[in-house]
């Protein structure tokens, strides 16, 4: 269970919805990390600004990338 609540699309401001749209284009999905980050739209904008510079250079499919996230979480003893 998340300690920080997620901002779902239907609850989001127009500014956050636009960023969500960009995130979905980049990742193929909307990761919960960004939904939690949206509690602070300015932080979301800043973090997405960094991610958006990196995402296009990734050569992995969204499915394989997600598997990498899961495995990294397992190796580090993190809940995912």
C-alpha cells in the first residue's frame, strides 16, 4: 500500500493531465511513481523533464524495461 496517495487522471489538474499524456507516450503506461509525484505538480514537471531526456534513448521495449525495474527492486529488497 502506498504511503503517498496517487493522483489519478480523473482527479488531476489540466497541467498534470498533459504531463501524464507525455509520460504515457514515453513509457507506454503511467507508472505509479509519477502518480505519487503528482502530489506536487512542480516536482512532477521537474522529474519528468529529466526523464523525458533519457526515455527516448532507451532501446528496451516497455515490457522488458518493466521486468528490469522489477528485478532491480527484488535485488535491492524493495517492494514494487
